[in-house]
C-alpha cells in the first residue's frame, strides 16, 4: 500500500468526467488499497480516483467516527438513482485545501454501484453519508463542491488559488 499524491485545484484532471471501470483486476484492487490509505492518512472521509490522478469511476468512503473500527465503502461505477429532501452542509475537499463552504445537497440518496466482487449493490445514505456520496460522485462527473456555490463565492475561491499557484511559480529557481 502507498499514500498517493492528491491532485489540487485547479488541476485539470479534477474537471474531467471519468470513464467506467471495465474490469476489476489486480491494478484496480491495488488502486483501491492505495486510495484508502491516502484517504485515511489525509485524513478524509472520501476520496475519488480523479483526486489521485486516475480518470476512473471509482471512490472510497468511510464516515465512521475516528474512535470506531474502520468501515471502508468501495464504490465502482456509482450512480445516484434516487434523491430526496434538502440540507445544507459545511463541505471541504482534500483537493481544495483550507476551503470550507456551505453547500446545498439532497438529504437522502440511493446509490447503485459495483462491489469489488463485481456484484451490483445499492446503498441508502442520509445526512453525512448522503453528503459524502454526492460529493464523491460529483468528482467522478468533473464537478467540484465549489461549482455548487454562487458565482461570486466561486470567483473569490478561484482567485485565492490562482494567487497561491502564482506564488509557487515565483518561488521556483
């Protein structure tokens, strides 16, 4: 297992719609292990393949409190098949460090996905699990949580990250 490098905004891989996982083989199994280790070490509650540079419909999630045993959920080719209600949640993202904003999402979602064994399964998520499911599936569709903010907030955040990138370039020898 390895901790992978997390791609940060404005990396273009984060804005691309991903392609489906065609075959669950040893490469995918290794990627899942590495993504889980990366998510836990970050620490985070979810990580999508584009966040580590892979344009695949694959995500890992674990919303279990830190003082309880890990309960990793691996989602291959997930899709939201039902949603209801509305809530607002203070979201952050490993790919957009030091940035949290209130985002409106569905309060409850049903997601259909493939397991590591290749079976089709469904999970119903409410509250935090629903938020994380929607957030990670958004990543698979090339959508960042900041894309769900008002135009003004989005512009302010993008400007902040452009300044950070410019500062990094100026420090290079």
